[in-house]
């Protein structure tokens, strides 16, 4: 690019390191000559059971109407969510994935490069990415053995602090904040500082915190949720935020007129009704987690006990293991971009997927050991 054009480009973008997503199945198929059906992806915390049959049915019925614009306001999905969560429709904003709600929060609350955003070390990568994109300062607060240190986050609040992100459970660590600790924290955060509680994985938690009741009392709490994980709709891109009516009004103003599509809205509505799909997902997640933990213990690998549908595990050289498994048609997530080059993150798959992984992982570790000993 010529310097003339480069000088016109937003300086924040010039510095920005793009998000590294899980490797797509089609990409691995192209690169290694696999057929997509031979590949298993345990890299992006998707639901290995796929979407709910109720969602698939709703989608099939609607396909002939996709020439029509969606309801930009997502009226029926909001209504379904309001009844599901026992809150008002005016407390809900629908987003193109919960990532969009994260972006909307920056549109609404990050005004100048003096503003500061706080999140924990090893928090979900998109918070930092958005802070960089919007040109606001951010502080990554030291964590405590892969757990959010809420006291340290409270201490880090300054008059410049606009937004705090708390992912609970967090990605990529999988750790959660004890409910009482979270309640105490929410009570102590000054009313002018917005706390975004990212609950992308909350459906996997047996005793989730009662955060919705905080939204009913406090204007500075925003909850973020998604249909990408438990509900198996990651490809459709749909999530939502829950906040006070006034905050929702501004989040709505900041969004694109048709930010979520009709198919995504419909599938999300149908998925909410499928409790069986949720129970089956919880069952395979719990069984798979136990199996992986036992296997890691046998292999002498350190892992972080997880409250979500993935596990962070120490393998010595994450990139090496990632590439070894790719050769076998298995996609996991190396963690170098998080500053955790010795770790990988594995999504809990079906029993068959985990069998394949556990067959290949010891070989990959063995190759690593051989290379290191040379
Ligand atoms: C903690 C966390 N928040 C938000 C998201 C974004 O999810 P989506 O945009 O698919 O709703 C993810 C996705 O991996 C996540 O791990």
C-alpha cells in the first residue's frame, strides 16, 4: 500500500492484530486433502450435537421467505426471551452474536481515548480487540491462578474507567466466579461504571448467579448471552444483551437496522423451547469433561478445571500439538494468541470425537517429547 493511502487509514486499525478464530473445517480439508466429513473440530466451543431439531424444522419452513427483510427489532424473539427470562422486552437487545453486543457497548460508552476499559488477564480476546479498534485504553488486571481477581479489578477502577468486562465462565480459562463474590463485586462497582457480564457459557453452570435481578435494580449492569454455544447456532450469529430500558435504548440506536437475520431469529426462538436438546448437551458435556480430565491425569497433563464446555490444558508447546493433530484431521485451539503458548483449548465433543482425540493426543505428545530431546 502506498504511504499516501496508508496515512488515511485509522491508526487504531494499523496497529490492530486481528482475531484468530478456530480453524474452519473447510480450510483444513482444502489444505490437507481431507473430506470435510473426516474432520472433527473441537476448537470453537460449538455444540457437537448440532442445532436443536426444533430449530431445523423452523428454518426449513421459513426458507421460502428469505426474500423479505427481517424484523429489525426481533419482536417475537424478544417476546420469547422476555418470557423465558422473566424480564421486560424493553430490557433486551438482540445482536449478530453476542460479539455484536460487545461492539455496541463500545459505541455507546467509549467516547474518548482517555476512557479506560478493564478486564482480566486471559479474558475473552474480543474485549481487547474492540478497545484497540475504538482507540480506548485498556487495563488487563492480573488474575489469580487463571481466575478473575474481582478485588484487584475493583482496585483498578479509576475516574477514567467506563466499562468492565467479566466473562463468567471465562474463555479460554473455563473458570467461573463464585456467586457471592460476584454479587459483592456488583454492589461495590460505582454506578457510573458499566459492568458487562459475559455469560456466553452460563448455560453449562449448574448453579448460575442470579444476575438478572441485578439488571432489574442497577442501570450499570449489562448481561451478554449467546445462542452459539449451548443452543448450537454459532453459524447463524445470534446473541443478546439484557440491560435497563434506558441502556437498551442506546444500544438499539447504535446497531445496524437489520443486524440479525430472520433465520437466526426464528431458530433462536425455536431453540429456547427445546429443553431436551439442552439436557442432552449438558449430559455429553459432563461425561466428556470427566473423561478428558481422567485422560489428562493419566497423561500427566496439567489442566484447569472448567465450568464451561471446553478445557484449557498444558501440553508444553500448543502450536506443535495443534499442527500434529491437524495432520490427523482434528482441530483444537492453540493458545499462543492469549499469551499461553504452552497450552491448548479443547472443546468437549461427542464420545466418538473424544475417542479419536484421545487416540491421537498421546502420539502428538510423544512426537513433541522426541523433538525436545534431540
Ligand atoms: C466469552 C465469550 N463471549 C462471547 C463470545 C461470542 O460469541 P458469539 O458472538 O458467537 O455470540 C464468545 C465466543 O467464543 C465467548 O467465548
